[in-house]
C-alpha cells in the first residue's frame, strides 16, 4: 500500500471549531449563571458512582471552571492532532468521523455540566442517566461514520493489522460501525428505563465488546489475507 505522505491536505478544522465555539459558549454561560445562583460556600458534585449518587464534591470555583477548561484543552488537541501524524490524505478523507468525535465529545461534557449545574441550583435531574444517554448518542453517531474512514493514526481502530492492511481496516471498521451503532442505540433505550445500578454493567460490557471484538477481528482478517485461506473480499 503506497500513498503520498507529504500530501498537504488534512482535516479542515473549521466545522470542529464552530461546534467547539457553540459548546464552549453554552458551557461558559452555564458556569456564569451557576456562579450567580450558587452560594460561595457550596460544594458541587463532580463525580458519580455506580449507584448514581455523587461520591466526590468540589468547591464552586473548581466545579464551574473545570468543564469549560477541559473542553478548551480538548479543542486545542483536536486541532493539533491531524498535523502531528502521517497519512494526512487519509485523515482528510476521514474528516467526518474525526469532526463528529470532536464536536460530540465537547457536547457531551457541556451537557453533563449543564445538568449538574442545574441540580446545584435546586434541580433534580438524573445526571447519570443524561450522561449515559449522551454517551449512547455519541456512539451511535460514530458508528455511522466509522465505516467511511480510511487508515490513519488519529481516528478509528488503530491496530498493527489495520494499519498494515487496507482490507483489514475496511472490514474492521464496517463491523465496528455496526457494534458502535448498536451499543449506542441500546444505551439510548435503557438510559431512562432501567435502574441506575443496572446501567453500569451494561456500559462496561458494551465497552469491552466494542473494544475487544474489533481488535481480534482485525487480526483475523489480516491473518486470513496473509495466508489467503479465507474469503476476506469487500
């Protein structure tokens, strides 16, 4: 497999930057609103355990400033990464998946931050349920875009076998897209239906399956291709 590693094309950051700006404005606006509404000596929840109950709290300054700062750091990272890795042409061809992961990650943080801040002002929204539903939506979106990616070092299932074999990359991401979409849809369905303690085993099992199955499958496709002993067409 050959390619021009000096191709100047890479991911266009403009859509990601626009989405980031919207998410950051929302998050910053929520923080400013929360700062006005919440007493100075209040402790705000910043982490929730498997039971759905908050198990770590922070002062007002930390709780309201940290999410926007994390989002800003992620935005910088997403801008820089495509310029650090080779295969920029393939990165440009995978831009939709990369941008979806970029904007989706920031939107998820902004959403959880909004829900937790509303609760700190007297609301009673189920933060864990909203968070799991947000994760499900992100997996569903990524599941749609992953099969359209090409071999690159920044987004996708990057194993030694997918990076060496275009066929392994293509077949693995076709399967991974289905797994991600199915897992995301499942989370969206159960997030507000099942008891919160039952959600965490589902999330853990889904993460393990969507992580390990593509890894093993990418090796199997590569091995079959090397030996020519199985049908790996497509």
